[in-house]
C-alpha cells in the first residue's frame, strides 16, 4: 500500500511507508450542495478561510482520479477555490511529506494514515474516495495451469517485499485451504516482475495497477484480486482485501480551515459522480494526465470502486483489526491505533450526511 518537524520521526515514517500502496455503478446526481446548481450554492470566497491551497496526490488512477477531474473540469473553481493540483510519481513519498509538514492536504491510502498515526503524526482522514482492493492482484503466467488454488503451493510469485497485496494472498489461502507457507516468494519490483512473468522466470506476480493490466496485456492470466477471483475453485466476488484511497489533512489545517475543506469535499463529490456517470468521458480526460492509453485506463478503472461512502467495507475492512495486525506483523507499525483517532468525518457529514453509513469505533 508518507507537523512534526522531527527528523527522526520522519525517518521512521519513510522506512515504514516504503511499500504503502501507490496504488483500489453509477450514482445519482450529486446532492443539492454539489449538483448542477453547485456554483450558486458554493460559499463566497469571503466565507472560505483560505482560497489558495495545494492538494498533493499521485499520478495514479487509484489515488487521484477525482482530484484530476475536479481540477480539469473546474469543480474546485466552482467552489471558489484556487487549487494547485500537485501530482507526484511515487505514492509512498507522500507519507514523509505529511510527516514533515509540506503536504497539509493530500490524497493517498488509509494504510498510510494508520502508519502515520502509529508514530503520532497529527493527521486526520476526512473522507474516503475509492475502494482500490480490486487493483491489488495476482496474475499467472500464460503457461500456469491450475486445477485448484491449492496448486499454487510450490509455485513462485514475484512480489515486492512487504507489499500489501499479501493480505489478499493470505486471505485467499485461508478460505481455499492453501498452505501459504509453501508458496515461494521472490522479491521483485512490479516492473521487473512483469518482465520476469513474460520470460517464464516466475509462475505469477503479485502487484497493483498499472502493472496488473500490463502483465495481462503481455499474455498473463488474471487469477484473483482483493475483490474478485477467477481461480478454478472460486469464481466471482470475494472479500480478501479492503484498502481505500482517502483525503487526509493535518490537524492544524483542519482546525483552521473547515469551510475550505468542505468546499474541497463538494468538488471531489462532483468529480466522483462524474466518473461514475460519465466513465468514457472521464477516461478521455484522465488518460493523458495519467500517461496511459484509454484502453489501459478502462481496464484499470473497472477494478476500482469510486465512492465516498463510509460503509462497513471501509470501516470494518480497511480500518479493522485484521489490517492493523498485518501492518504490525510486517513491522510497519508497533501498535494499532483506533480508527476514530485518525478520522474526522464531521465535514463529510455536513456536505452529505447520507455518505456516513457506518460509525467508526
């Protein structure tokens, strides 16, 4: 699956966040505050604590699709905001930026926030943006033959050390009776794993988008992800992993700029609805910004669920004890923070109360 000013603490966060995700149905029209009349309902600039802000995200379909759409289609401007949309290439780099104070408003994954909070970085998630576990997947080589998932025992999977897709592998193994300890893992960066898969040096790779789509384009066969399985003995939807893209802000920025942040959330809500209701047009806008072909992006986005709803999957899945125990087991955190300690959903409730379905504990 990155305002202390403390170099030692930032160094710890940088190490812990090395493998944080860089990258996981159409909705009705947006509610009154964000529908076609949003421009007239937007607060006057005088009501905003600040008009100018930088939103740090990642050049990645999992992380910043709504951010890019809101920027390119003028949704931020409709809310009276002058947003500088800063897209970086390496998602894990956001963690140290947050810890060091240079990214008071950012978009990454909730796993990053769990790690940040475990080191007492003052940051809060103010809304989820997408369920991206469908892009955390395992792709087999063209020569791999499986009669059941248990045939993965003894096979070699190329995977970055500490990658969060391991959660999906372990849960698959538990449900289908696979001895995960008998799977052979090779530490490979996703790009190297794609090449190794094509050459036949490994039996499968485990990674995230866009490498999943690239591996399939190279002749690989999709096996399973955190949300879908095409294994011989398990077909269809599964619940083997949950991880969400989120927007988070420093405690200081949150305290000083609630109206500004509500305007940001309204713009992102409009962008979320646009992506779900106008997928083809959204892809045409996003593809050049993400440096992907429209065909590649169509496949990638089909594996994500773009939604700002706080439901059971978000609360109990990607913020539940199982995720915390995993992050602890791989050394990313020493203690598991309570989900409520790194969330503040009060502004989301003010923007659209119907989005907060399940309460955090």
